[in-house]
C-alpha cells in the first residue's frame, strides 16, 4: 500500500451555499481517482481552501411580463489537499492457473 498527497481544484455549483460546498466534496473522490495510478483504499482530506466564490443572480419573467422571480446560484472553486492510500495493481504479481474440466465434470456443473 502506498500513500500520496494529491492537490486538486474543484468547482461546485448549487442553489444554496451549502449545496455548492457539498458539490465540491462530492466530486473529490472522482477527481482523486483520476490522478492516482491504482485502486484507492482511503481518501482523507487534509486541507480545503476556497479560491473563488461567486453568487449569480438572474431575474426571470414568464412570457416576459408575468410571474417575475429572481434565481440565485452559487459557485465555489476550492483547492482540496487530500492524503490518499492506494494499491497499485501493476506492482502485484498474479499467478496464472488454468483448469480444464472433463466432459462429465462439465455436465455436472451445468444446472
């Protein structure tokens, strides 16, 4: 098992600040798996720094004049530092075994 520190930048969006931040944390495992050459065993966050936070506000009207409303969307760009424990399967030596069944054994295994 190997341990490595990975830094990744992730953008999360949502209709509230909390959902935007949870979207960032939801994307952490997928982003880390793309950067690590193996199967992830443990992903532990070490640090999070919000580098950019934006609030988008848009006013909408139905048919241009009816039912006016304001839609708000939050976007957070965060730099996440993660400590990853993983197993590199390229380093594992597999032993090749082959089993040949006789005709009666093969027929007994069919159900």
